[in-house]
């Protein structure tokens, strides 16, 4: 008999597998985000960052670059404590491998195999960041922002990166809900609901000051249009946040047409526009 923990494990494994395909085709503008953060650190934090909390970092590709950035802006030889909260066991394994291959020195890693909702600590951090992870905490955003601020040192900063409302994936999810006739899908079925404008409303309601900057990012969905492409099937599931394995050929074709409508041609490839933005919120 399958237990709830077994089911959760299978879900994490399925997501990690699909996310690997997504990362392969995602043209993330990490350098632009890092430049923005470096500007903030140099002007506001100088050499004060010695402890970081990374929430839901997945495989850790951004964290690898972020650590190198931080080490360039702290005193030479200054140790860095990097606390990671990641519930997905596959992503934890990949994260550890990513850090080993990055050969980062003088970094003390502390891994917590749980969700941020279950994470408790008395420690105070110089920086807490949610990098494309807050989508997976629907309805908890306000509470998590307030709790994160409470976990910051007085000079600390909270960073949240996510897609903007211009990202066409939101349009695709909406269209899918209309096609399948599930009125609750948009509210309950999609982990991708939160976008920058909605998060801004929460931040403004709390009364926080912040800086926000957007930058273009793209997803190559050419594989979706290749017949019998397994990679394309995985991308379609990701785009519509649904399991389309058992969908009828008619539904699959209808959804593919929706993707084609919002795709743009770049160098013979079909690309989706998924701009992202980063909120930089110093503790008040």
C-alpha cells in the first residue's frame, strides 16, 4: 500500500525530472539579476554578509553563482554560512553535487530537508532569498515574508525573484483552465499563480520599502513541436502545470496551438517570453 510519504516522494521525483528538462531549455538571465544584487550589496551591505538562508533552491545553479558573488564582496578569508531549506530529496542531492563541482571554499553548508513552513530557527541571517521558489507556497506568501523579515539581522535583506505578470505561462495556464472547464484549476491546481504584481500588492499592504527590477528570460519550447518528443511532452506538462500523458490527441493539439500562438521565433527556435523580476527588501 502506498503511503502519503511515498506519494510525496514520487511527486518530488517527477518534479525534479521535469525541472531538469525545463532548466535545459530555460534561458535565465542570471547575470542581470546578480548585477542588480551586487549593486545593492556594495551600496548597502558592504562586507556584512556572512550568513544566508536559501529557500527552495532546487539544483543550486543560482546559489553557486550567488556564493561566488558574495565571496567577492566580503573580506578575504571570511567564512560564509549558507543554510538551505529544500524538501525535494532529488534536488538536495543535485545541490550538493553542484556545490562540490563549484569548488566553493570557506562556505559552511547546512541542509534542512523540509519545507520553509516547517523550518524553525533562532538564527538571524544577513540575507534570505527565494529564487523562483515562492510559487510553490500558495497562500503563504504574506506570512513567509513577515517570518523571513523576523529571521533577518537588523541590516539584513530579503530577496524574492519570480516571473512577472508578462510571462506567457500565466496566459497558458488560464487558457488550460478554460479548455478543461475546471473553474478551480486557477485557484487550486497551479503552483505558478503568484507573479510580481500580486506579490507587490502583498508587499505594499505590509508597508515595506523595496527595490524591484525586471529582466527578460525565455524558454525554448521547440521540442513541443517535434513529433513524439519526450522532452516536448515534459515541457507541455510544465507549461500547463498538468499531467497531459493521458490527454486526448485533440486536447494535446489544441494546447499545442495555444503554445504556438504565444511563441516567438528566434534563430529558427520557438521561444516563450518569461520575464522575471527581483524584489530587494531591506529589513525595516
